[in-house]
C-alpha cells in the first residue's frame, strides 16, 4: 500500500474501488461518494472493511439524500 487516504468520485467507481484496495495502506481510509446508489453499494459490500461510516445529507440541486461512505482498510 502506498496511500493513507484515497477518495473515489467520478466515473467507474466500482473499478476504482477495486484498484484502490491494492494501493491503500493497511489501516488507511477510502472515501466513496454517492454510495447510496445500488451498484456502488453492492461494490462496497464485496469487501470486508474493518470500519464503515456513512455520512448523508441533501446533494446539490436535488431533493434527495446522498451518502458518502468512509471505509477503513
């Protein structure tokens, strides 16, 4: 692992997560934006993280809740 913290936001997030797992240090963190979306939620749940914390609130320009999940490797 090279990084203490990796942030994932943008396209191909499940693939980015797969690659990030290999690059983050043991005990490091991954931040995953918009984790409320089903295919992102499923991607996150493929892995056994030592800790997962969800933050939620209204996203910009929409009246729906958005989630950001931070996960400890």
